[in-house]
């Protein structure tokens, strides 16, 4: 049984507390701590979930926690992760893992001997798992299309729409097909230095992909499609549905299973405990953030960017 801390319990962090309490009932969590500088949040989370409140990372380190989930604003991820890694604590850092791929590489280089992963929760979605297992039904992959939109979130000083939304679909393309982009051309809109709307075209040696992510719409849309020589598959994350289109037939499998966040956090803790849990590999983390950096450079400089030539970012 593990001592686990959730660092940052506003927004998405409180969902980690909720599922970790469920995992405590499975015998994976012995003590659960909540770390936040907001006393109001700490009082609420302690009252609702009965977790032990802490006001700083130093208190979590002194409590000798085995693992932590970092759910603070992205600009704090590198600093918070560095401090916890120095104490030998395994980490699940919410997406985006860091502000840029250079920070990601530096953190992963410090992580020897402990488990370090990120929150690509859609890898644990039943529709994604089913599509990955049945990808061969589509034949050779020809192209990928995704559209992911939301009203602009209220997160001043955080990342733009590419690292907030498009990063999910970059990771899904990699996870499901194993294919990586070699270059990217993108168009977008900027507000206060952040990308708020992006249309992204990527190329690889196997297929091309088009991704659209936007905060300028008034509605939420989550669609991911893979086209193959023998058929197409479409996931609608708004309705948690998967549809296959093969020749003259269309069909949807019955999907069931647990909440993806619960599965993700369970696998992370199993990995920390040495029980073989699945986590996102470090090389996949670096690739997806590097692709995001390349997209932002392409938008700001108006040119095609090759990932192998990317040595800096703006």
C-alpha cells in the first residue's frame, strides 16, 4: 500500500482525489494527502473525502509519500516535478507534462529509478482501446482527422489550445497507429501570445493527418477519425461512441468498462508498486510535446517545421 499526494486540488486535481479514494478501497493506497496553497480548497477536500491536508511540497516530502499526482497550472509543473523527483517520488504529471519538450526531456532524465508518466487519460478510454485492438479491420492507414473545440477556459497564464486540446489527438494518433509525424504545417489565431485556434497538417512516411483545435467556438466537440484502405472508424468522445464504416456497412460495438481516469491512476499505482501497471512511455511524452512546440512555431513563423530539425522553440 502506498502513500500518495495530489498536488493541486482545484479543477482536475479533485477528480484524482476522488478516484484515488476508490483505489484505497482496493488496497493500493494507504494514506492520501492533498497539497494546495488555498486553505478553502483544503478544507473542502478534507471534509468531502477525508484526506490529509498539506500546505506545501516540503510537507509532502516530509510525509515520505511514495507517489504524487501533479495537477497544478502547467507553468508550475517543471518546478514541482523537479522538487519531488529530487526526493525520489514517483510522479503522474497532468497534461501537458511541461511547457515545452526541452523541460520534458530534462525531467525524464532525472527520473531514473522512479516511475514518471503523464495524464493522457484517453489511452484508457474503452473506445480507444477497442479501436487500437481492431485497427487491422481498416487496412493500411491513409489519414487521420480530428476536431476538438471548447469555449476558452479561464486559466490565465496557462498554455494555449494546442497543448490543451490538440495534444490529446496527437497522442491518440501515436498510441493507436504507432505512427509519428515528421513535419507540420499549421495556421492559427493568437491572443496575448497564446494560440486559441489551430488548423494543423502533419506528414509522416505512412500517412497524413489533419487536426483542428479551437477555443473560439461556443460549443464542445470531440471527434477523432482514422481512414484506412478498407474502411474508416470514428470516435465521438462527446457521446463515448465508436462507429466503424466498412464497405456498405456501418456498425458500433457495445462499449463498457470503468472510468478512464480510474483505470489510468490504478495502472500508475500498480507500476509504482512494481505490479506491472501500464504508463505512458517517456519517449511518447517527449514526442507529443515536441509536436505541439513545432505547431506553435509553424503558426507564429508561417512555415513548415520538421521535427528532426527542431532545436528551439518560441
